[in-house]
C-alpha cells in the first residue's frame, strides 16, 4: 500500500488506524461536528508533516498537551514517541470519546494520558501540570477564525508552561499582496504580522505596510498568506486544510474597491486591523503614497 507522503512506516500505520477508527465512529452515528477535524486528518500531506514535526520534537519523558486535538493523532504520535503524559483537549465529546478509545486500545496505560472536553482557550488542566511540549495548530490564515493565540496564552497564563517549553508550531509569519481578479500578483508580498504564540501580548493586528507594484493591472483584493515556524527552525506553508491563502476586501475612502490601478513601481500603503481569532476576514484599507 502506498504510504506517501509518510516516510516513517510507524507513523503511517498510526495514521491508517486513526483514519479507520474515525470512519467506524461515523458509521456508528458519532457526531464529529463540522467535519473540520476529519478534513484535516484526511489532508495527508498536512497530517504527515505535523506528525513528523511532533515525532522529531518530542523526547521520551516529556509532558505534552495536544490542544484542539481533533482525532488525537498528534498527541498519539507523542505517546508513541514515549511522552510521559499527554493531555488531550477538544470541545467535541464524540472526538474525546474516540481519543480515549484509541489510546486505550493501543495499549497506553491510563496514567499516560488524560482526555479533557472543553475549549482550549479556557481549559484548566490537572493541578501540578508542567508542560514540556505544547502541540496546537488551531490556526487560520493570518490567525483569523481560530483561537491559536488564546489557547497557547491560556496555558502560559495558568502557569502550566516553563521557560524550556517547546511549542509546535512556535510562531507564524503572515504576508499581504495585491492581486487581480485572476489571482495574479500585482505587488510583492510584504510581511505584516509575526506572532510568537507563547509570548504574544497583542489582541490582534493593527499595522500599516507599504507594497510596491511589480506588474500593471487592476487590484481586486488583498491576498494573505501565512507560514508556520517550528522549534527546529523549519517552516511550512499552505496545505489543503491549513494556512490556505485567503483574499480580503480592499477599501479605499471607506468604500469597497475593486478597481485600484497598480503599475510597476507604484507604492500603496495598506492598513490592516483585526482581532486574532475573529471569524470574518478583515478589510484592507488602501491609500496611495
């Protein structure tokens, strides 16, 4: 059987087992909610990449949290890597039941894991929890639509982490560029937000950046991209179900605008403001230099 994009056979077998168990739970009538957890699991490139990151960054004896665990596959990867204890957190009770079933039937003792049903942005873990590794990829492009910052900051604020805690991923870098109706780039991409999840103090983005035209055309929207950075110095970009590029509405003189002329060398100032985790895409305000 083909196992691409997995390079570790043990992780591929775990992936197949979790996928098949999820399908069995659905057949038995389990409500897995919006289906996003299933969609993320079945995005094999995304799942294989994140499992490999967790496998690489987990060391035996670590105490680990898997926030927004979904199917639990990343926390189970940490258990296979001999983590001392994994705290699984997810809001969906059917998924938490499945995680408990998976961990138990895979032979992990009850003192190796705990399954917590609740919001990762406010969950309280067991007294005395001291996390060595936090796995959390509640991430939307630009940190929009998901509670990544709030979830990590909840653990930091409650004193569950320490100065040596590893975060997977550790930070994000978001860029913005102007594109035409065919999604062709009219300006160079410019970074507008770099967020280190464990130490971020802002509630969102409030910034202005200048973009320079590289092609003549009419800008129809602003394209936002996000890359994730990891403890080992590596980066990942867009996957089918993680950090897909997203378009934001352009506003000029307080009105939506789809006809901003861009020429090579044109400089435009973009103002971007939004709260981390907000559901709607932000507007990008444009003015000429």
